[in-house]
């Protein structure tokens, strides 16, 4: 099996930053620069650490609040720090207020004290939203595991989450997808790949997050855009590749149940990191959702 493909699948399962990705030129804007003083002392501009439930969480915000437009909060994949989405944040902040944060176990935030579940990671997200968005409406835009977290969070927080964008989000039934696509009888590299990904889903990842399968719950009629990769890189896995691609596509369709206003599209020239391979696709989708929320 091609090692690059094997690593890419691990990225796809949990969004881990196992390979370097370039987000483009940041010109003179540095998302990791210390926060600068503002007339409104509560407005974060730049990067600073905030206390959330006793943990230090690294947050970056840019762009000015604009009328009724929502605050966009970007959620990277597992193991990725906020710097991975710096170029995307920079572009979006030209017209929107945009924030990104390092979840516990990623980037410059604290390490988790114990294994995490979606309730724990959701508690951190709530604390971040309290600080960066207050009572303003929020659009969550997540990649890979960040997308899964956004989709699990939105149904229980419809009072503030008014739109969601999922960029090649981890499937809601990823364990079943992997075990079906690569049977237990598999040997060699395929067996190793199966075991590695199941371990990630069971909590062997930088965030110590246990990622169980679950049904997709509805967040009402909020605008939702689901974007899947178009370059079938998983198909390169010998024997089991086509099954993996089929399972991945099915997982993306399952996310349409998140809202009665969900839309599925394909980034035809992208592998897993859609916002890197085709940043314009990610930007336009997030801007569309934000505009619908602003109404």
C-alpha cells in the first residue's frame, strides 16, 4: 500500500495533521500575533489564551463585527492547530468576524486531563463561543473531525448556532464504515490501516477524544453546506480502496439529515484538505451560509 494514501486515510478518519499542508501566503497578517488592545476591551484581535472551565485555550480572532452578520468559528481537524486555517481565516475576515481555536490537545491549548467525549469537547466550544461571540449568531465551519464536532454540537445549541459548513467531515458512522470496508480478515498493510484508524476512533489521538458512531440529529432548518472531496485518493488503497471511497461518500450524504436546508457539493479538484486544495470553494460556501444567516 502506498504510504501516502495510508496516512491520508488516517487524516480523513479524524482529520489529523499527519502531513504538512500549505495554506497560501499570509502577507502581513499573523494569526499567531499577540492580541492587540481594542477600544472594546472584550474584543479579541489576534491570538490570546483564554480560560475555559479551568483550561487554557488558544484563540485567534480577526475581522470586525458587521451588523447582523454572524461570527464565523472555524474548527480544524484532529491534531491540527488554528494555524492550519490561518489563510482561510484571513480571507473570510475581510467581510466577517472570524475566530479559530485550538481544542484541548492541539496547538497551544492545554492537554486534556483525561479521555474526552463529545460532551467534554462541546463544553470547551461553548466556553469559546461565550467569549468570542457572546449573544451574536454563530456559523460553525469544520474540517474533518472539526466538522463532526460541529455537527454533533449544533442540534443542542440551536439558540446560537445558525449555520454549519462541513468540509469533508468525518462520517457519523466511521467505525462501521472502516470495519465494513476493510474486514477483520484483511492482512498486511490493510489490516494495519484498519487497526490504526480504529485506534484513533477509540481515543488514540492528540485530543484523547473517543469518537463513537451515532445517528445524525437535526438542528432544524438552519442553512448547512456539506462539501466532499472529489479526488478519489482513497481508491488507491489496494483491494479495499473503492469500498473506502463509497463509504466516505455515503457518510457525507448522511450529514444532510442535519437540517432540512442542507446542500451537498463536491470539490472536484480536492483531496481531504478542501480548504487548502480549493480555498475558493470553502470561502464561498462559508460566505453563502453566513449571508443566509444574516438574511
